[in-house]
């Protein structure tokens, strides 16, 4: 597994939604990559700080602002 695949699977890992094979690959990569270990820790902290947000709990104005902010993030 490379770091890009790891990042794509973090949410499923945290939700215990990975297949056994993917979870094994995820953990193997984590054992070898300190940067991904840091990333996973950051994701856990973010979740702890923000709590569980659902689409329904976000006002339409905030949803619009978030979508605008992240629309071009990958570029």
C-alpha cells in the first residue's frame, strides 16, 4: 500500500469498515510510514475536536461555505 491509498482508506479504517485484507495492508503500511502515522493521529484528533457532524446538523449557509472552500482543494 502506498500513502495515497492509505489516505483514501483512513475513514473506513476509523469506522471499522475495511475488509480483513485491506485492514492488514493498512496496518502494515502504518508500521512502516511515520508520515501516515502522523496523518492518522491528526484525523483522530480532528474527529475528537469536532465530534460527529452529519449533513443534517449543518445549516444550509455553512454547508454552502464548506462546499465552496473545498471545491478546488485537490487542484
